[in-house]
């Protein structure tokens, strides 16, 4: 029995020692669980806040882009209207030059139209579409033709007056041969261009 009593006493003492730690361990476990729950909730709230802020930023950016597009479109309409007025007035002025002239060939009925003045256009030029490749090709073609006509007239005047020949066609890199190559290249490209790309009026 003594062994049983000693055993009971040892068990009671162990239970008392453990029972001293149980509230501490229980409190520590509860605090750990509470800390983990608080951490997970804070993390979840942070995630929701980040998502909401990202969506709001995207919405603000889309709104800003829409405002910029609207502004650009309004500016495009404004500058296009100004350009249309100038170009159509120029076309009407050119009509008077093209009318049949009943007077002598060297006495024109009216003067040339006033050159186009784009300085009166007050709109933002950046709103216009930036593709000017067709304009540059046509410009190069027309100026090549004008230069060749000027060289031809100069050569005829030199012959009529008995002056020496011009340096403008002295070599293959002189102005006349170069302009002839440019003109021929442009005309060849225009012939090879598909029908869908032809500018219609």
C-alpha cells in the first residue's frame, strides 16, 4: 500500500504541476490562435484594399484616356474644319484660273490663286493622322516634274541664245538624270499600285 500511496502522491503532485501549466498553455494557445486569426484577417483586408485600389486606379486611367480621346477627336474635327474651308476656297480660286481664256494665250484672264496659308489654322496639328507617305511621294513626284520642266526650258533658252550647255545634265549624278530616275520610279510605283489604294475624290 505504501507503494500505492507513494504512487498516488506522485500522480497528484504531477497533476498539480501540470495543472499549474494548463492555464498558461491554454492562454498561450488561445493567444497564438487569436494572433493567427488577426494576422489572416489583416492580410485578407489588405488584399481587398489593394484590389479595390487597383480597380479604382484602372477606372481613373480609363476615364483619363477617354477624356484624352474625346479632346483629340474634338481637336481633329476643329482643325479639319479649318483645313476644309481653306482647301475648298483654294479649289474655287483655281477654278477661275482653269476657265477657258478667250483672250490671247499670253494674257491670262485672272491671276493665280493666292497661295495656301496654313498659319491661319489655329488647331492642334498633332491631332491629325500622322501618315504623310502619300503626300511626300506626290510632292517628290511633282517637284521632280517641275525641276525637269525648268531644266528643259533652260536648255531651250540656252540653244536659242547660243549659250554653252548646262551643268545640270553633265553627269549621271547631275540634277536632270537624278530627277528623271525619281520621276520614272514614282510613275512605275503608281502603275503597280493596287486599285484599292488609289486615292478617290
